C-alpha cells in the first residue's frame, strides 16, 4: 500500500523516477478498483458515476507515474506517445514499463532495494 500512497502523493509530479514495483503495484490496485466498481455498477446503476469519477481522477497520476517509470529506464517521458503507433506501440510501451531500472541518470539515482 506504500506504493499506492506515493501514487497519490506525487499526483502530478512528472519529474524523478519510479521503480517497477511502484508502477506495477499501482497499476494492479487501479485495475482491481476498476473491476470492483464495474461489479458495483452492475448491481446498482448509480455506481457508474463513482466509476467515472475514479477513471477521471487517476488519469493524471497514471500518466505521471508512467513518465517517471520511463525516466527510470533512461527514456524521456515524451516516449509515451509511442503508445499511439498502431499495434506495436502499446507492446513496446509495456516492455519498457516492465524493463529493469537503469543506472543513475539525469532524472535521479537508482532506487536501492533494502
């Protein structure tokens, strides 16, 4: 849960680095929350507004953590636009987001795992 707290604490912080664990744990929690909200929406229609609000609320911090994740592997955040290349773009982006952290770079030092 520490990773998810950092996700919200760095809401629109597009500088610095985020580890693989930070990114993927946040992604997992957001997907689980979305699935729960979809199930609730099926049970009671008014939950669709909560689902929509959640979706809008996580757009900016999700982009920010993805940019910080790209910084962690030594790429500029502008590489996010590769997503829009048909078919291969999303695959390339997923591979980059799953890549091991790079050495110290212009965006900061490597995360040290204790």
